């Protein structure tokens, strides 16, 4: 698997993502500093990591979505490449329009970090098929702005077309219809607030995130 | 165009003793200053002396007592005196750590005060070349019913989270307590731990003459001027007007500064480095010059400035955050500038080191300061403040505990009291998992957090400890206890305790009674550190924690760091299994003096509470070593130290964390709730127990039953979930303003 991780100023889960890709896929991802302006050629996967790109100033993900590197991310997406945006990465993907909807402040108004039960909604996606017939998983969350919103028509369409990847069990942030992660129309872009890269085993996050990366590997 | 002559005139004006008094310099210090200088200082020079000789920077009231601490053992690489302490963790790696207070700013402006406390302690650690890997905080607030407490808790917690979460360092452990004694003066102590290679550690010392002085990070503004002086005086009501002396933090810039500094440190460009913390550019430049035995010559017009028309006085005393000062090796300026340019951070050469031994500052082409460096640091006052021995308390009456209350009722009250209640509301607002190496954080309810040393089988254990109830009752025993509990907490997860950082929070040292607590607590801590081979490698002293003449309870906080060689061999609270025996290790005398039981259940106050439990340090060491060997040997499923609330509360905590019912058998109230020291509880199977080595103080005190089964003691039982609810509900109800009563 050829993969790259975009590093924005303020990204802070870039190393977590790097370790997860290295350990599970066996391939070293390329770390691409946002100023380099372009992604390497012929990538299978681009990860947009969690963190606080540009300090969350203006609006989470809004400044990163206008970084020069985004144009090559779009090209990768248009070629049908896989994209995984986690936490701040999900916010960036929504800001770029590669995924529908937006993420606003948690309903509690507090940052929330805890193990979060999720229901797998899209069973046969490129990101979830290795979960088999597992219904529920536990993945850590850590965000202040994870409250997913979209207009009713968009929400209906996402649900109708099976593009809701994960739902919260016990909604921690007020997200519409308990949505924790959504897929693009072609099923190749996933944005999610929970952190599967922090759940690859051997630490407090558990290991329920491994199958997500296994799924991607088997989808190639 | 700024009129420079109008700015310069007041800066160059010669100051007198009244001006000095306005800067917190007393008569004796003024005499010393003018004698050393051979003349009266101008305004810039006076400002520099005043911050360097402030309590905050000079430790003038505590220095002679701090020297009583042992500071070395086989693993210490750097003890006190640098930005942070350094210990050897094997394989050429080092752990670098320190704790520091931000009490006064946090009371005035809780969000920014707490946030910049986190920022400052992170800089102390990465200044030395370490990547920060964990944050810990020790918080003390006023009584829950005090009208300001709720908003202070909300602001401080949001500030700690807002900074730590953004900068991407996990906040893994902490402690939070409430007491009316902190009503007008809360405590916010933050600790950072970093990881470095031993051959890549950077110091403030080592600068030589003729090299560029390099300023990096945020621009200098007018915020935080005289913060160090504010932290060196008592508060009075209405002091919130000091708000302009509280700095504003920008964790985004800090994150970039960490990455840029570590990238530069990987090249061979830096000779000496110091962060700009308290007293900003003044103390950072003086420290590097003094430790290098050199002079400095800086052109303040080159300092990146946030606003126009700033004077030399303001530039030198500003405490604007996220700034670093370094002395570069010859020919490295371009290398360094390229790295900071990558991160869009300001970076300027603002002067040169010299061989004059003088600090020379220029603004608008004029020399605005020319003073010898050594007196600023070395000749700072070093007082032997008079002190009186704290009074001894009478023991509790022998039958004080004979009350007609069921142990289960008492447990419900204790598990839900503010100091024991779960602080989930707090730690769920902290990112505990970023960096991917958190093995155990606050969410495990364990005695210490565990952070894996990235890419190895090793881990660091860390905890923060102090029992102000005990220190108030007897500072010598209380000081010993804070260190001993830290040692116990690290041992309870299977770690070998290595060294501590301390944060000594007390009232006004000019009052002999308060000074007595400072002296005796330090002496108690020092004795514990010596006996346990658990030295102090860094720390911070915060004095003048008083409002309107009322001192806080004496609070010497201990941040302990221990080493785990193989993280597969650690245990926590949650590992008990059905059928396991609960084993109590250590001697129980039923000591209820200064206990949580005496305060919460018997409703005793102050002197009525009696003396704290005595601490037998040799027994502490023997017991902790015994438990650690059992854990590493795989003979324990869960372990917990016995502290606040005694055996009964420790047992409830283990049952809650393990989601198992527990039958605790039959015990007297003193045996259930006494806080005798040097004790642990262990959950072990019959076969594990059969393999235990000989020990003269082991007792089977209970049996774990079924998943989420009842908790029973003295023949009665109650649903475990009731205890969980009492434990979990207090804090969220309190913060939501729900009246639980």
C-alpha cells in the first residue's frame, strides 16, 4: 500500500496515524508537510490526521481546507483514491466539500475524551468489511467540535444510500442521527470523529480500530 | 513615527529608594543593590533587579531550606538548577520533568492562567531537548459552596484542556481537592514529562562569548509585565484588577515552537537555550549569561514586537508566551532561520554574547542598561527567615469513632464527598490518548498513569500527591507522607520509583508561623527522599498564597516518576477476578487522626482533627518493594495503595474498577477507615497466594464475588451500582448546579 499523511501546522495525530499504517499495513507512509504543495504520485491512500490544524482558528479545518496541498488531494480523490480523515481530518474534508455536512461544537460545549461505543452502519464498505458480522465496536473519541450537522435532505440521502459508516451508541456530542462517520458517494472517502488509529492494541485505546485498516488493505 | 526621546527619558531617569519600594525591593535590598552597582539604577535596571530578586525568581526565602533535599541517586543525570530534572531510563534515553505553579494568574483569570501554566511547563521540558510525552496537574479549589468555586473549576479545566489538547500532549493524571482554605487562592500546579536521548540534552549553561543571541517564537507584547513580582506578594480582595499581568496563551504557536526547536536541536547549532518564562527576556538572558560566565549585548530594537512604541522596560519585563532564547554556535544562523521560517515563526538575532560580564541593552541607539550579570543571579538575597515550630495536636479521643452508623452508609458518604468523588467530569475534557502511548490514564482509576516509552517495552509511571490535611496537622509527618504516598503509588502499578519534582505551595514566608510549616515540611520531605532513595530533581516554590492575611493550607505537592522495564508486567485497579482474595499488606493500627473519616463523618475541624498517621519510612520502602516484586513476578491481578478513606474506600475503588462484587468480611470502624500508612491491597487468586514469599504482615480481608455483584461488609451489603452512582454523580451534579441534598 502506498500511503501519505498530510501534516498541517497544528496537526497532532500525524504520528499516531503513521504508527497505525506502519504496524498494520507493513508499509511506511510518506509524511507530507502542507507547504510542499503536492502529494506523491500513485498513492492508494491519503490520510488527513487529527489535531488542531491552524489552531482551529477561524473555524475547525477551514484554513487547512484552503491550503495549496488540497488541490492535489482533490485530484487524488477524483482518480478514485482512498481518503481517510479522522477527527480534525473529518472537519477538513467537510470544509473542502469532499464530504457533505459540517462539524460544530459539541452539544455539551465541552471537549470529550472517552472510549466510545459505535455501531457499524455500512457493513460492506472498503473501510469496514473486515469487521465481518461484528455489530458494535469501542473506539476512543477526543474532540470539542464533533457535532455532525447537515440539512435533512442530505441526511436522508446519506442514510438512504448507505453512506453512514458509523453511528454513536450514546450520542456524545449531539450529532444528527447519531452519525459518527460518513462515506463519499463512491465509498472511497471516509470521514469520522472517533480515532481508530488510537485503537490498534497495546494501549488504553483498545484494538477495535485495527480492522478498519485491515479492511482498507484488503480493498486494494 | 514614534518620538524616541520621549520614550527614552523616563527609562534613563535615576531611581531612588521610593521607586525601589514600588518595585517590591525593600530597604536592605536597595542598600545591597546600590552598593553592588556603585550608583543608583535607572528605571530599566531597577525593573531588571526587581524581577531577578523577586521571590519567584530568586527563591530568597526558601533557598537555604531547599538545599536540604537530596538531589542525586544512581539514575539522576541533572538535578535542580536547570529548566527541568533529568533521569536515566536506560538504553541511552532520559526522562525530563518538572512541576510548576500558576496559582495567582489562575485565580485572576482561570482559563488563561491555567493554559499558560501548561504552556510554561511544556517549554521547560522541550527547552532541554525533550519531546513532551505527558502532562499531569494538581488542583486545589475552595469550598464547593463558595460562590467563585464553580466558575474557577470550569475555567481552569477548560484552560488546561484547551492548551494541552491543542498542543497534542496527553494529560494523563492529576488530583483535585476542595477546601475552604483555598477560597481566595486556588492552586494550579502543572507537570510535564518529556523524553530525550541522553546525548541530545540541552542546557542553559555552555554559552561562550562572541556568538549570536537568537530570539524565536511569538512577538513580544505588553502582557504579563511584572507577573513574577505579582506572584511574590499577597493578594487582597479586588486584586482581579491585576488582570493585565496575566499572560495569554497560544497553544498553536507552542506546537509549532516544539516542532521547530526539536528540528533545530537535531542539527548541531545550539550552544545554550532557555525559554522565556517568568520575567521573560530578562531572566532567560541573565540565566544564560550567568551560567556561561559571560556578558550579553542586546539591541532591543531587533526584538520582534507586537505593538508599537514599547519601551525597553516593557520589552525586558514582558511575559508574552511561546518565546525562546538561544545562543547559537558560529555560522548557524542561516540553518536556524530556515527551520523557523518553515513553521512561520519569528526568529531574529537580537544581540551577541560578550566577555565583559555585563548585561548591556540598547534601544533607539542609546545604552539603556549596563549592569554586571553575576549580582543579578548570585547576589540575590538569601534570607534566613525566622520561624516558629507548628503546634502539636492532641490525639483524637480514644472513643471518638464510636458512632452509631453503618459502614455502608459511611462509605456512601465518603465515596461521594468532594475529595473522593470521581473527577471524570474533569479528565474527560483532557485528551489522554494523543501520541498513542498511554497505557493507563485517569480513566483506569489507577494509582499512577503509565506512558509507554515510544517504540520500546519500557514505560514511565507518574503520579501527583499531597495530603494537605496531614501537612496542616504536622508538616514534618505530612511532608514525609506526600513523598511516601508517591513512592507507594508508583510501586502499586509495578514501577520502580526513580525521582520526584516538587511544587511547594505555602503562604507568606515573612510570617514566622507560616515559615515554620515551610521549613518542617521540607525537612520531612527531605528525610523521606533520603530514606527512599527518591531524590528531588526539579521543582518550584510558590509562596504568598494568601488572601487578606489568610494562608492556604500548606500544600507541598510531589510529582513522582518511576520506571517500568516491561509494560506487560504492570497492574491496575481493574484486574481483580471473581474468586480472588483481597489481601491487605502492612500493619493496621486504626489511626483516625486527620483522616477523611474524621473530617467528613465525625465533622471535626482544624485542631480537633488530631495528628496525621505517622510514617515509618523504612517500612514504606520494605512494603512497597515487596509489592512491586509480587507484581513483576505475576502474582497479583490488581493492586492499590491504601490512603484517603482507608481500607474500606480502597476496597470499594478496586471493586468499582474491576466491576466485581466484594465481600469485605468483619472489621471495626478504625480498621475500615483508619489511614495507617505503608499499606496496599492486592487481588490475588488462591494459586497466586500460595506462591507468595514469607511476609509478616499479610491478611486476607475479603473475597471478590460476581460481576457487578453486591458490596458487603460486617454482614450487610448493598448494590455496587449504588456506590458507583455516589462516586460518579457528585462532580457533574455540582458543576450543573444540581443540589444533591
